[in-house]
C-alpha cells in the first residue's frame, strides 16, 4: 500500500449545509406549487345572523275623508308600520351600509289587493349610518318606522268597490283582513332577509266631505 493518506468520501461540512439548504428550498417550492393549484374556498355568508319582525300600529277603524268633487281620499287616521332587525350573532356586525327594503301588505277580501311601502335610510331610526358604514351590536337592533297610505299597486284605495254598510252619509267597509311581510337589506355583503307575516284586520270609515 502507498504511504499517502486516504481521501474521505464524506462531503465537507460546508457542502453538507449547502445541500440541506437546496433540499429545503426544493421542498418549499413543491409545497408552494401544490398550494397555489388549490383554489381559495368561496366566501361563505354566515347564516341565521339577522332576524326580522314587522308590526303595525293602526286604530281598529281607519277614518278616510272622501271628496266627491275631486274624487280624492284623505287619510284622517295615523297608520304606522314598524320593522326591527335583530343581530343574533355573538359578535358586532359592521360593514358598508346598503339600507333598503319594502313592506308588502296583502289584503284578503272579495277584491284582494297589494300595498307596497318602501323602506330607506329616511325610515331608519337606529343605528345611524356613519361615513357609509353601519354597525349592530350583539343582540342589538336596526329599527324602521314608516307611515303608510292604503293605496294598492292597482292605483286604488284598498277598500275600493268592496261591500259596505252605512250610518247616515258615512260608509263602513270591512272588516278587511291583511297580512304584512318585509324584505330588508342593511349591509353591502349580506343578502336581504325576508320575514313576517303580521296579520291584522281593519274597518274603513269613509266620511263624505261637505262642500
């Protein structure tokens, strides 16, 4: 055998570190490529976050003046719809506001009619819309209130051409049964919710205007 020293087959310490780094970079690259090929999960809108209720404040008998000369009706009783939307979530809900809605009141009589009452930020009592955003605390509510005039989508007052009884010159229509539901949107990224229905019965008293 020769007297020269045997050469080691093990890589130098620096070469070993370099190979480890290269392998690690390769592994991370492969993982990154696989991860990039997987699409992000679609946005899942939370369910059951908002709960709505619609109610009505009206007298049992609604007084309406009728002017035969102009064929116009004038409401003499205050009729109010109230709508509340409650945050059922455990967290604060806040985001870009998109406040809109409609109350649909359906009459059930010999001539069924539909009354549509729009809801806007002008009807929103709380919470305020601040710098384009709206927020509702856990258990908190957004509330609306609006007057409604009982003119239907066909352009007629809801008791038009219904049977009536008389007391002197006054005419009494009804009782007329109604059911009211609402559709409300508060947030840009949350779909409108539909809720109801409030059921109530009204009698309309038509009072002739004496000219």
